[in-house]
């Protein structure tokens, strides 16, 4: 958190705090001091369990949720929350793909018209969109060109998600934020869509912030991975390194809990306890009540994310 | 250490059913003879408790009828978990519904679903209703929709017990607390007075299991029981299901698209596609040496496999 | 959606009540258009025997001024039904727009619109309409205004609810992320998706509006004599209690219009709502 923002970063989130207010209760810090960078052409996987604040972070990055403290800047432009007026054209280079493929397309408009919105957005930003057509984009995401004349409900979940991706891509994003884009899809479609997102982002030189609770998919498509727990990033690093050598006890627990389809009948390891209420997070390290390796002091000292990307007192080198 | 699964844990994982289950089990002596718990992952086979043979299902569609199941054969045995894999639309959920007689109106079935020799398909609705819940029970993917949000857990459990087992208020309450203990809900007596929203997703799914087990069914149909849960929570629920199956001699039909889940707790695996069972066999064999092309495709589509 | 609608419509339509409603409503619309051709007499001419009971030459009898009740009922449709349609359209537009703004923009817009709506809701509908009509003076135009005042809030409330549900749907947000202004988003993404339920409400409301308008005329706050208007006709019928035909026939006219549009609205709702449509299908299959 004390690190200097990376100069080459496309998106830099610095010490971001996002709160939700409920009447008659203290505000809930869904995101409690997160710093994160995404560079152009880089795929960053953000993983964590439900309620850890990863979707809130995604929404804040897109300006859909106002932040309390800290800053989000996209290519030097601060990201401001969306109001009644049009979005700042500079920010339309950030596009988002949502979780629910059934909710992400307007059921009353033809698919082609919705993708054309994206092309207009790119044109409005002064990009050269000569010859870009909804049909081309549909072909790029692996759908037949004649899909443009049909309505969203004529497609399956996986196909709709591809259409949503085509729509986001049409706007020529430089940063694509994907919030659980595959969790509502069929197992067979999940990997295809995830791979497609990676290749399309990397091809166009855009950054991709891929949010998912499915570590095995993130592992395949992300260059870098960030693990979130209860509103904070507990570990971050090169995907393969984190996968092979997880350091934070939470990352270790997450990886151990994935059942492997090896036919061996191994029961995955269980992480006892529930995620605490984000409105009343535990003192010290937020993971300490469930941590199998907690020791004296974990309930008092707040570990900060070290330069080598882990927020845990087991690794004092960071201090 | 939770980082890696040690061989001892793995091997004994099912048989060494954690003390929590073992303790709770003492209360369920109601599991009268006839069912011998087969224990762990042995290949020993008991008598079939539920036998589905040649099951076809037609549902009314816009233009006439649509065949959903094309002759499904499945055998469930006590103390065994039978995994049913396949993509959405393959008919795996409908197979579960057919066993419970929970088919949409207008559905037509042929074939046979024999529960201890009685064909459920030809059973009059009244008797089927009596059997449902007591002999065959079901749990669903999303515990937040299968529990009534406005009733306490205790009320939901005791209503069920009093209706089906005709227990009096006091006995029902005692049994309810015992059931919650069995699914390892902390402080069962106190939990009875709480509402579903006061529990986490994993705890709610445990409660759903408790309700499903309330009438001591011999068959449990678990439709994507952990799909809505996070991995760390899923691990606990899988462990619980495996333990209950071993301890109570329950026959479980585990419907899931997740082959990892399947690999963790199923004894036998059937793979469905377009309303047909394309492959059935012991878990280890099906997942490592699939015979059918489609099973291979499913396995290849998995993130874990494609790079290794 | 459009395709599905076409496919579902016939199924919802096949119910006897829906067919009845459709036929009766269509019949009344024909009457509205062709009343001069259908009516055997001039509705205002006082040239028939007074208070004649129904019989040949005057099937519905005549009133105290010797006017043909049948002709007056037919001409009355030209008053009540177009006005009810106009009224419902206006309330739909006003209520819908206010409700959509309240739901979409929230904050003070929502507070203002919904508090005014609450204020209207707090009064009994008929009494408030009476007060407004009385304050404006008795005329059919003022009666329409009065009913409008009490009718828009229900549209506003329903629209607001629907819009609030849609406001945070993914396709609305992704439109905003593509640079749609709030207004554009409201027009393109939100409103087309609330139109269906609103049309159902409006259809159901046509009957209610007819009833309210006739009610005001019945109380002398609407149409002035000698206009042929159902409510006013029922009122004069009550003056001549023995001459049952004077009140019964216009009363039946009101009744059939209200029922017809209610059945029509129900059928439309079933056609648009997949969940109820399925139930109808199931019912049919169980019967078959």
C-alpha cells in the first residue's frame, strides 16, 4: 500500500475504500484499503470468496459505485462516479462485462443495435471505426453474423455472454473489467468464454481485470493474480508463482479446497468458520480467527501488503 | 496444515468420519436393519435401494411434446454416492425430479423407478406423497430459496417432522436439534430459534440437508448441492455429505456438473448427454480412463486438465 | 420478446373469459364508431311516448322526456369509452413519466413525486374526484381532469417500482458505461421494458375510469343534460324507480364495459407474464 504507483499502469487503484451505508447501522467497508494496478495488455485475476468485496471493487473501478477514500485513476484520468450526465468520453475506454448473461442485454432491442452502441462510443471518442460492424464483432466472438438481427433471448447463456463481450469490445476498450463473467455459464462454456476474453484483450493490447471465484480458470488466463479476503488484498503475484507456492494461509486454504477431478476420491481440505461480517471485521489481521497458522499478535497487528505481495506476519521479510 | 491434502487424510477421509458426525450418529439409531453401511470407498455392493430402468420422459412443448429422457438406467445403493454428471439440459435434474414425482403437469413417463421393489411411476399420487420425504428426499442448489425466509429453522424442521412422522411438539423439537447437530450446526438448540438469513450460505445448505434428512429417507437426491457455495465452504459440505452417507447408509444421487466435486465424494459416476446416460462406472475409472468420447470431452474442457 | 408474445398471445386468449372480454370490448368499440348507424332514433329527440316500457320500436323503452333509451345507451358509448381511453392514456403518460423519473433519478425527484402521490392516495378516490370536479365546475371535461388527478399516482407508483428494478440491471449499466446519458438510457433501455406491465394496468384501468366518470355524471358533476351519458342516465333512472329500464340498461352498459376490459387486461397480463401463462397451460392440460 505504500508502494509507488507504477508509471506504466493503465489502471491504478490506490488505497481505495468503498463503503455501503445502511440505515441504522454503521457503514460497511466492502473494500477496505485496496491498491491494485493493471497494465496495458496484462490480465489480472482477482479472486476471493463471495462477500470479499471483489465485485464492489470492480464497480468502483468503472465508476458505478462511489468511493469513500483513496483514488482510482485510469491513464491519468481520475475515475468519477457516474451521474445523470454522460460518462466522460475518456472513461468510455473502460468497459465492463457482467456476471448475469441474462441481465446484460436489453431484451427489447436487437443484438446488432446494441453492439452498434459500442461502435458509436468508440467513434465518439474519435477512434477510427471505419468498416467496424456488429457482424464483424459477432464473428470475432465466435457467433454467426446473422445473430445481429435477433434478440437476446434467442441465445443461450454462453452465447449471450459472448454478445455482451462483443458489445464491450465494440467500444474499443483499453481496460476491460469482467465481474464473474463465467460463473453463470455451463461448465463447458466457462473455459471457452474465459479464454476468448483473454485472447481478445491481449490481441487488442487492452488490460483485463478478470474477477472470479473460480481459481482454476483464473489460473489459466491471468498473468497476475490478486487474492482478496474481507475487503483487502492478502496476496498478489505472478499467477504460476502464487499457484505453485501460495504464501498467505488464506491462499493456501483456497487452493487446497478445490476438488480435483482426478478420480482419486480425495476430500478437499475444509477452511473452518465463516467469513466474518464486513461491518465488524476482526481486529488485527482480518483472517486471524480462521487462520490455521495464526500466532501471538495476529489479533492485534494489521499486516500490510509487502513489496513481494503478501500481507501476512509469517513473512516478516516484508517489514 | 491445510495447504495440501496428506495421503493419510485422503485415504481415511471418508471412513474416519470426523468425530462430529460420529457423535451425532448415536442419535439416529432409527436406521433399522436391512441397510448395511458399506463404509468408505470400497467396491462392495449392497442391494439396490432405488433402481431406475428405461426411464423416458416427454414434456409438453410448443408443438406437441419433447422427449427429455431417452431411457435412463441408474442404480442407487445404500451407503453409496452415485454421481450424475452432464451439462445443463442433459436431463440430469429431470431424472431427479422424476424419482420424486415432481414433474411438471403434462409430463409423460415410461419405464420403471423401483424403490425397494415398488414402482414409483405407477404409484397413486397419495401413496407417492407419503413416500416422498420419508423414503426419497431432495435438496437443491440454492439454500436461500429452498428455506422459508419468514419461519425459524426450528419451525421448518418441526413442521416437517410433525407432519410426516406424527411426532409431538416436544419430540419433534428434540429430533430437530439432533438433526442440526448431525449436520454440525453449532449450538443446535439455539439455532432452532433463528431465521435462515441469520446463517451463512454454507450453514443454510447444512440446514437444507438436515431438513432433507428429517424423515430418515433412504435415498437423498442432491441437485448441485454445492454449486452456489464458495470452495472453502463447499469442502465442508462435501465432507458432511460423504460422512452422512457412510454413517446412515444413505443412498445419494449427486447431480452436479462439477467433476471435481464428483471425484471427491462419488463412488459411481454416470455421465448424461441429451437425455441419455452415455457412460456409467466406478468414479476412478470414469474420470481417469473414460470410455465414451463425450466424457473425454468433458474432462478435457476442465481447466485443470488442459494444461497438465 | 415480440416473437414470444405472438406465440403466447393465442394461448392466453383461448380462455373463455378472455374471449368474452375481447368480443364485448370490440363490440363496444364498434358501437362507438357506428352509433349513428346503429341507433334507431335520435338520442336527443323527444318524439316518442314518454316512459314507454321496452317493446317494438323502442326495445329499451323510453325515458321521461320520450327519448329512446337504446339510442341513448348507444350514443352514451361515444361519451364514456373515448373519454375513458383518453383518461387512461393521459394518466399513463403523466404517471408513467413522473414514476420513471422518480425511479430512475431517485433522491429528491423520487421524494417529491412519491410524496405528492401519497397525498393523493391518502384520500378516498371517489371523494377526491368529487371535490376536484365540484371545485372546477360541473362539466365532462372537468370530470376527466378530476379523475386524472386521482388516477395518475397508481401509474407513477407502478412505473417507479419497475424502473427501480431495472435501473441497476446489467444492460442498463453497460449502456451507461458506453456513454449513454441518463435520459437516453431511460428512453432506450428502461422504458421499453416497463411498457408491457403498464399496458396491462392501463387496460384494467379503462373499466375503472369508465366507472368513475359515470359516477361523477351520476352525481351531477359530469355530463350535463341533455347529453346522453350512462351515469347521468342511471341517475335519472333512480328518479323514476318504477321505470326499471331507464336505469338498468345504461347500468348494464357500464357493467359490461368494466368487465370486458378487466377480462381483457387479465388476458394481456397472462400473455405477458410467462409464469402465469405457464399455469394456464397447465390448467388446460389437466382438463384435457
